[in-house]
C-alpha cells in the first residue's frame, strides 16, 4: 500500500522540503524517504502497523502510529525548537 503525506511547519503551514520520514514495523524493519520540494512524501509498504518518525533540522521530531490496511495519507506538522538562555528548549 502507498503511505503518502505532507510535512509542514505548524504555525505557517509552510511545506518543508527535505524532511526525513521513516516507517518502522514491529520487527524493526524500516522504510525511509525524504519530502520533496512541495513537502510531499510517499512510501510503499505492506499491510501492518507502523511507527512513523518525521524529523527536520531545527524542528522537534514527530512520532505517530499508523495502521495500514489500504492507501493512506498522513499530515505531519512540525514545531520549531528554540534556544532559551543559550540552552536548547524543545517545544512540545
């Protein structure tokens, strides 16, 4: 099945190019891709339950679960991280 979706910035909805999207099954097998210039990604995976991990430099990584029983679409909204008093501050 095709798992496709978009990766965007949470507040502006700006699509993010080059976000790394990983689907991992219960056995640890991974499928990886990178979002294109329009923030769109697509992976072809067998039926099953997956952990979806999305990361993008300067943003808090996102993790979610998806059950794939047919083609599906995922919207991922990334939150930027910030520095407070010279230390990393991950916004949740």
